[in-house]
C-alpha cells in the first residue's frame, strides 16, 4: 500500500542536505512503529523515495516522500505516529494512500512554487529585475552540471514570477521542475546577479501536470488526511 | 547570536548542519533557568566529535542534573572559522548559540596530542585568554579530561582544572563544589584549592616545576595540593550513567550506529598501549544491562546497527550469550550487530552468522609486529598460528578482504622483524588461495597499514627513545619494497612527521606550552588531518620559543623523575620498570585473567571478581 506524506522543513532542519534527510526519514519510520515495507534482498532497508531533492539552506512547506505499508493504517494515525517521533524541524502536514496507477512521485513532478526573499537589493531594483524577465524572450544563465558549467536558456521554465504585495523584497515564483527543464530559484537569482547567500528561499509546494493544468502532488491521494 | 546573522553565516559555509544543533534527542533548556552553564567542547569537527562515546555519556550525565545546562561545541572547520571572523562573531554553542566566553565552565576532551592547537584556537575564537594566569573571575573556568590528561603537562598552563580518570564521577563533584563557590561568591583560587583535595582532580597552578641543566627534575605541590593525584574510575558500569536517548545527528558520522560499551579496561597488558594501562581495571557490563540499554538506544534513534565496543570486545566473558541474545531480539527489526576487534577463534564460528553479514568485506587484525620475537617484546599475546587460524576462518566464511595493522619503530626492532611483516602477509595471502575456489568470493584484497610507534607516558615503553624520521622513512621504503611482489596487497603508511610531533607532546613538559601557542598563531590547526598538518610551521614554532626538539628524544634513566608522575593511573612505576626490562628480554607477561600480575592498581575489580569466583 503506497503512502505519500507531505512534510515541512524549517528552522535548523533547513541546513540538512537531501542525503541526510533521506537517512533521517528512514530512521523516523523505523522509530514510528508503523508496519513499514522493507526492500527485499540480503540487507533489507526501508523503501523510501522522495519527489524532489531540496537544496541546503532552503525552507519548505511542501516536501513529499513515499513509502509502503504492509498493513492498512488510517492516514490520520500514520500522520500522528510520524509526528510523534519525527526529528525537530520536520512536520508531517498530511498523508494519504496513492493508487498504483500513478508512477513514482519523482516522475510526476512538473513545477515547484517558491517564495524568495532578497536582502541585498532594494525593492525598486527587484521590480526592475522582475520586469526584465517578463520582457525578455530568453534568459541565459550558467548552470553547474556534472560536466562543468553550461549556458542554458531558462526563460521557458519561468512559468510565473512576481513581487509579493505585502512582503518587501519578496518574490513569488512558479518554476518548471523535473523532466526536461529544471529551473531552481538559484538560477533565477543568478540571472538577476544575486548571490544565493543573500536570499531566503522557501518552497511552497510541488505540482504535477494534467491536461495543461498544475495540481499539488498531494491531490493524487484518495481522500488525503489534512 | 542574532538569527538573521546566523542564517547568513550558515548559508555561507559548507555542511552548515555541523553548526546548527537541533538534532533528535539533543537537549534544550532555558539557560537563564539553570545555575550552571557548561560547554562541552570536542576539539575536532562535528562528525568526529559526535562519534565519540565519552562525549555523549558526559553530555547526558551533566544534563541529568537539575542545576546544569550542558551544551556542545566542536571545532569549526576552517571555512566556518573564516566566516565567523569575517562576520565579527565568536565561537558559539550548538544548542543556545551562546558564545563560549559567557559560559560558567568550558570543558575540553583530550583525546590525542594532535588536537592541542584546536583547543587553543577554540579559546581564541571565543575571545578567552589562553593562559590560566591571564583569566579572571569573569572568564569561564577551563576544564580538561580524557586520556591525554595523564600527561597534560604541555597543556597544563592553559587549564584551571584537569580531571584524572573517568568523568562521570569527577564532573559531578566539580559542579557540586562550583555551585557552592558561585553561591557564596568565594574566590576562584579558594575554589581550586578546595577541589585539589578531591581524588581525581589536578589543579596545575598549584604545582611548581623545576628543571636542572635543561632537564625536568621535580614537580612539587603547594597550598596543600596532593603530591600525587590518583585517578578515579567507575566501579560498576551497570550502575553508572548511560544515555538512554542518544543524540541522532543528521550528518553522517564516522561511527554512525548505536555504540554499546560492553566493558572498560583491558587485561592483555600490551606494553605499547596507553589505553591498556590507564583504563585498568577491566569492568564488564552484564548481558542484561547491555541488552536493555541497546533496546532503549535503538528505540530512541531508529538506527539499524549496534556496535559492541570496548578495547578488545572478543574478550567479553559472555560474548556468545550476548550476541545470540541480541540477535534473537533484533532480527525482526532488520538490525545488525557488529563487533570491532573480533578475535576469530574457534568459538567465533558459533555466533559468526548472527553478526553483520552484508558488509562482510572487511576483517581487521592488528598483529602490530611481524615476528614472534617482536610480538613478545610488546607483549602482544598473539601467535602466527592464531592469526592464520583467524584469516582461515574468515576466508572460509566468505570474507575476501583483510586489513592488517603493524607498527614500525618498536623497541628492539631490526630489519628482520620488518621483513617478517612481509612474510606474514604472504602467509595470509596463501591462506586465501587454499580455500576451494567455489567458496571464495571475489578478488582478494589485503591492506597493510603501518603506523610509527610513539612511546607514551604511563606505559612500559615510556623509557624508549622514538625512531628518527629518517629511520621511519627508511623502514617504510624497505617494507614497501618487500610487499611489492605480493599481488592484491596495498600498503599504507603514516606520515612520520606527525608521529614525531605527537611524540614530543606525549612525553612533554610545561616548557612546551609557548610552542603550542606559537604554532596555533602560525596557523596550525586540525593537525590530525593530513591536509592541514604543517610540519614546517611546527619547527618554526619550536625554534621561535627556543625549544630544542632533540631534548625530548633523549634517553631517560630508569630511575629519573618523569614530568607526568604526579598524575597517576594507578599502575606503579615499579611495575612499568619491570615490564620494560622483560620487554628487552622478549619475555611475556600473561593476561591479568590468569592471575594478578601486581601492577599496583588499588581497588582492582579484577582481583575482587576473581576472588569471588574462587
């Protein structure tokens, strides 16, 4: 029985790398006492996958992980059991069962929603930078890949970008993710010539796409528990 | 520290979770509600420090007190050090992010000599004066303890209080007295004088050291301090403090598992081994205690591995019962058991299958010396037959990789002894090919490592003069050449330069302190990390302080006074002298379990438990 959990990551936990989050969640599930399904083979471990890695120092309100249970447990109990033993800084927001017709969480990811707060420039400069992106048809940045730096056009991946009315020097972004074009807020910041250490980044949620429309990953669940 | 500033600093460094705290089971208290604020400092990076069991035991033990909030601090990696300085921030504790200079007590653990510059650097980054004499009542009290406390002299001038022995007991005495001192607002020096009369507490400033003709001649107590500070140890490990909910770090540690201490001390009496001398007597935990503590630790962490540790875990008297019991309990939860320093004797077969199976690739053995003669000199009671039997058992059980540890530069060593290492390795190799081909798994890999022997205080080899750097390098190249024709053998050797510096401090005296300060000022840090160790800077530091390094490599008369004899681990000088003479005749001294060897230790639990048995 496939279970997906939407969780948040804040406070000191934002400094934990994806690899360390994976290990931490495996141990959380072991502590929870839930009837977790282990991998087969010589050295069984908790079978656990994540929708999308999150960079170090980025906060999130919408992270997703998936594992399987060998017996049915009501979603609200799953959530309660996880939250009773979860590491500080993490919180299971909601969880539910996902039908086998869906592929892996990771393969569904199409878009992420972000809030980015920039310290090093003025509100006016920020508005100008956003305007520049709106007006351009291509935005070139150097992307760090396994083979070194590569210049790519990220314009198509910036689905939406705007300043936030009631928070100074903050932007709201919807950026394509997973699949072909994976645009992180850091790339958008690079296009604006802003060093990431001057920015506070929050991931709001992760979305999949269906007939040209985006839906939060949690909505694949059958009656999720919120 | 201001949160925004801290966030900015953390976004600027590698592996920021080294500096955040906030791990599961870490302990948070409101500092203002606790009378005593204690910073437990480990002078190495987080991942190393959090792997250290002693740190975890003492952190938990101090926090069990309802008057104390104990926090942790590790050495910032050089990128963090630079970032702190650039941002005008002092070194801070992980839990409440308080700078170290605002604590009541700052305690350091002294695990090895090459961490000394890190200790001074941590004080400097906290704006705390290095020398005890330069600090006043507004500064924290600086405490140290751990194995190097038994010859703390090179660092003595920096510490106010040194714990000789096991901290579980002594720390509580210190804090009880400190609480009174704080309440009654007595002077620091009176507080120290009062502590000096307690067992296991050494107050360096209450001792005057004299030198005649550039040689150490005496160390004398004043103001009523004892001539000899005797160590304190926990008598019953079943009753001593144990963290039931150990901190679960997010970062992957060097030892990332539940670490169960199954006993303290060691009965083998290897003559080179300081741990074997200073942690006497042997004290075992019962099988019930171990199972109970392991159960609680696993539940509190979710770890999937338990490691049964001690100085020589194969010697635990109920090993089979323990492993089978644990295996029975843990198999359902996919938890594995690992046993470092396992002696693969005939009995091992009975529980081998219960032990960790997946990572079967590695077996580690430490014959320490190549020839039987030299193994007898060091009192390593292991024969060639034992070793061959061990690897034979391992190879037939599916192991295909062996690590073999040796030391170069042991007393009385000749080139024949070194050649014997190569011979022993070839025997191990042959043993693998004797196993029927269908039972062998993959390709054979033997890793041979040699360290450079460092004579340590409080061991029979304290009278031995270490090899020179040239001798070490020549021996390493000789062995490299001898191992070359053996396929599947990899040879690693330690840097002789580090060992030379470590040897100076291992048997050093108080005259060395300025050199440690100088080295730190020149930028020496993380000296145990090869990428940071800088031999030339050390030489410059000694030179600048007019220290002739060769003075510390002179032979010492058997009866000469030694700079570390006033801090005693309980083993008598007479016993060490006798052992040194026996070593020179290649004569063995049997395991304590075969009968008391008269090392001089008072309250030896080994003696009482043997009397009980008889």
